[in-house]
C-alpha cells in the first residue's frame, strides 16, 4: 500500500500540469493487476476498491503541497445519495470523480451532467403535467416551481420523497422507475427553476394553489371522496373503543381513557381500477354484526380539473354474518370544496335501503340479531383544517333525517379528531359517539349499541383511530 501511495505521489508531482488526465489513468487500477497470473478478476476488483480512496487522498494532498504558499486543504464530498460520484475541490477548482469508471473531469466543463440528466428526466417524466418551464398547468393543478415562495417552503428531502412516493390521487410514484442518482438530479433541476430568472419571485403561479389534499379516504367515518391513482392499492384499518367513555365515569386515566377495553376493529382494501373508478371491500367484526361491505366509487368532478367542487358517487352493499343475511344497499354523493389549500368542507347525502338498528352482534352466527329493514336518509357534514403542513383537525356530524326514530337514533353521531398525514399514509386519532364504520352503521350511535340512551351525548364520547396506508 505504501508503494502504491508513493507511486501516486510521484505521478502527481511530475504531471500536475495535466493532472486530471493522469489521475483518470491512474484511477483505472485494474490495469496495474491485469498482467498478474495470480490474481483473478474478482481479486483485482477488490484490490482496486481498497486502494482507490487512499490513493485519491494522497494525490490531492500532494497536488496541493506543490505551491510554497499555504493552500486550502482539498475538499471531497459526495454529489448525490448514490455515492457513485465525488466532488473534489482543489485550489478553488472543482472536479467530478466517477468512482465506478475511475474518471475525472472538470465540474464546470459545460453543463453539469447531474443537472443535464435532471433536465432530461424532467422533460420525459414531468413536463407533461408540470410544464416544460416548470410553472405548472392549470388543468392538472400542478404547482409553480418558479415561485420562490413555494421553493422556500420545500426542502430537498421533501421534493425527493414526493418524486419517489408520489401523492395519492394526484401524482404517480417514480421510486421504481428512477434510481437515486436520477431522483437527486431531478431534485436539483427543480431547484434551478426558482433561480433561472431574476423575475421568478414576481411570477404568479399559473395553477390553483388553493386546493386541499385530504390525507385519508375518510375524515373519521364520513368519506372524503379522495380519488386514487390507477392500479393503486390502499389498506385501511379502524379501531373503536366503544365500551367505555373517554370523558366521563370513574378512573378514566387508570383505564387509559377506555383503551384498556375491547376494540371494534375493522379492515378494508381499496383498489384504483382507473383514475376515476375504484372498488372497495370492508369488513367489521362479530361484535357489531360481522358485516362485509362491497363498494364501487366514481369521481365525476375534481377541483384539479378546473371544476368548482369535487363530486364522487358511491354505491355499496352490506351483508351481515359475512354477507349471508340482513343486506343493506347504499347510495352516496360525496361533495367537497376547498376553502383554501389548508381547509375543506364536506357534504354527504346518503340513502340506505333496508338499514338495521345498530346493536351488538355475537360470535355465534345464529345469535346475530335479525333486525327489520328500514329505509333511511342521512346528511353528513364535515370539515378538515390543516394546522400544520402534515397535521389536520377534523370534525363531522351525521344527522339522520329519515328513519332515525325507527333506528333508535335520537341525536346525530358526531366525531372530532386530529390527523397526521404523509405522502402514502395517515393516522387519525379522535373521539366519536358511533361505533359503526360501514356506510349504514356510521350514522348509528352508542345509544342503541350499548342500550344506553345517554351514550350519544358528549359525555358518551369514546376513543378511536384510523390508519390508512398505500402499499402500491
């Protein structure tokens, strides 16, 4: 190793005038071993990798020490997350070292390859929705990258994660189509939009920036009508700790405000057939009748397509005892409108045919009650307000205006929650008076479920949470 370092130093001293070319030849260490009969290909590669970094350090220090005047120490850094390219700063001049090929080139020789590569990727993958100039397109609702205000709110990590993971219902994920080096180059290229023109800060965005992005398919139980990407697969969970109030009664803290008790746990899958059509299956446990719900949803209007509001139509069928009896058919229209990019309101009229009173089920199929079917109509309303970029406060109320008395609903179900949302998943934690999570059951309350007339009042609020995750 010492002989290798000395040899590197000698080359550096003798040929510093043309050192980038000589360093390129020197870095191709495989040639040093190509004549050795005792070394196979793998051994030569391993030796080259082991020697490369010490030789590079020795070379840079020897090159810097030629001048009798004190010089700044050479600086070495990685260009991107793939660690395949190094940036070498010697005497104020920058060079790019390709570790894989063992080549060196001046960093300022024409357009930088990472930036040029970023431009190629942007033009091929992004320009169709974001515009070739990066200012966005109104019809697709994409942001204006030339806005310095927007750029100031984004970190490089946020841009890279959005490219890698996409945004549910708005932007496809490119994590499987682009490697880390391409994503880093694309991130750098997007950053260039804000500095490409001295008037960039005065350019008004060409898109409607006041569109809200829901974090989940539901607020707490009320649907948001959020569209999904074609072929996307989303997993949804819900837990309702309905057997104990979280705000009244003795020793709430000792029982973790009801979290120590049994939970009504439900699970569902949603699949994007097209960009507008999705299908959904949902199953709740035996304690609430063991219903299975099958659903289809179609997005008709979308604010991102210059419509004045969002509209989704949903059709579903529920069957209790694992879809064997007590069938209920539901029709929903999910209206929503963004107040700003940080708030959205919801209005969900729902018709349920052959709805059933919300009562406790049983682990035994024969003991799941056969309640009579009642036609009902509810008018759910809700609001979501972002208090942080990824944190929202939620509220909803679901009054039943037709069939409520027959179903034992004397006060509307209502919920309050806080939601943490990221690009591919969201967690919602809240208080509610309804243990139901299917379309027909969400309007029911604990008053009938626990046979307690006061359980649908604020004193009867109990804890619950939702978890959604896009897995494809």
